[in-house]
């Protein structure tokens, strides 16, 4: 019985051994297949890991580029914001400028009549200035003519004017026997009053003539009459003696003001002569304008020379009657 059990165990063990021998190649194949599959999976995993590393590197680079792009975007947005702010400010400025232009346009429209008025005033002033310039030129020419006439009168007719404590009129060509002998008188004009400071030789009615001068303010007439008085006194031999001359001189000197004023006798004399000539010239010009229908007369060189001669004759007529 024991041997049968042993035999059965051996048989069973043999069967099991046969089964194991059959299963070992199968399992070896499965193991080889699993090993091969694992190696493939491991290689694939390595490749995926390397690819993942590469992708991570690329992702890092992309992140850096993204940050840079974000910075650029922020800067671009800031620049855009600034441009928009500038555009808004420029639009506001344009609006304000348009409003100011409209306001100025209204002011210009309001000021246009005033500008035209000012233009008319300026035109009138220019015309007046031209008229004054012409008058000034005429006055300068007249002044030259008067100076020439005065110089001629001083040389030919024997009158010399000096300034000092008044205006001193010195005459020569009075005495036919001594034409170089000087006869003179000095007057001073102060506070609209003429004062006879000195007279040599003394004339009996000098004070009366001076009072008439202060009434009429006719200086030319006074000078002419004084010269005539000198001539008459010399011709008739009625000059006062030395004592009466000293007495009259002291009286006339005492009647003069204490304070003395230095005046430009030649300018005063010339100005009065100029006024006289200007009045005469204006009267002649008005007559000539009326004769020509109101057209201004332009003096020719011949008329200028005749005007100088007429001025000389007027001066001679003033002092010699």
C-alpha cells in the first residue's frame, strides 16, 4: 500500500514535472515578451522625458519671451495712453483756439470801424505832416532870405545889432560928414514891457516913443523912428548937450529893471522880420491862388531871386519908410 501511494506520488510528480517543463518555455517567452515590452516602454519613457525636458526649456524661453512681450505691451499701452492724452489735450487746445479765434474775429469785426477811423485820422495826420513839412521848408527858405536881407542891410544900410543886457541897435551912415560914427540905443523886452536901457546920443522924445512902443508893440516902427530921430538931430544940430545927456542917461538907466536877461537879439529880430514877411507872403500866395483857381503856386528860381530882392526892399522900406 505504501508502494502504491509512492507510485502514485511519483506519477503525479512526473506529470507535474512534465507540466512544468511545458510551462517553463511558455512563461520564458512571456517573460521575454514582458522584458522586451518593458524595455520598449522604458525607452519610450526616456524619450518622453527628454522631450519633456526640451519642452520645459522651450517653455522657459517662451516664458521669458512672454515677459518681454508683456513689458513691451505695457510700454506700448503707456505710449498709447500718452498719445491719447496728448490727442485729448490737443483737441482741447484746438477747441480753445477755435473759440479764441472766433472771439478775436468778433473783436476784429468790432474794431474794423475804429481801424478805418484811425486810418482816416492817420491819413489826415500824414497830410497835415506833409503840409507842415512844406511849411517848414518854406519857413527855412524864408529864414535864409531874411538872414541874407539882414546881412545886406547890416552892410549897406548901416545897422548892426548886438546882444547883452538887452538888444543894442547901432546905426552908421547917419552923419554925412562922418558916416562911420555910431549912433545907438539899447532896449530890453521883459515881462511884455520894453525898457530903454541906453541911448547915445540922447533924444528928447525917446521916452514918449518908448511908451508908444509898449502900447503898439511895433518894434520895427520904433527902430525906424529912432533912426529918423538920429538923422533929424544930426541934420538940425539939435543933439542935447553933455550934461543933459548924462542926466537923461541916468534917468533912463534907473527906469530899467535891476535884473538883466541875456537875449538873442538876432533871433528875436529875425523872428519878427520873418513874421512880417510870412504875413506878406501868405497874402500874396492867397491872391495868386485865387487868381489861378485855387491851385498852389510853385516858386521858380526866378521868383525865388525876386522874393529875395523883395525881402531886401521890404527891410529897407520898414526902416526907411
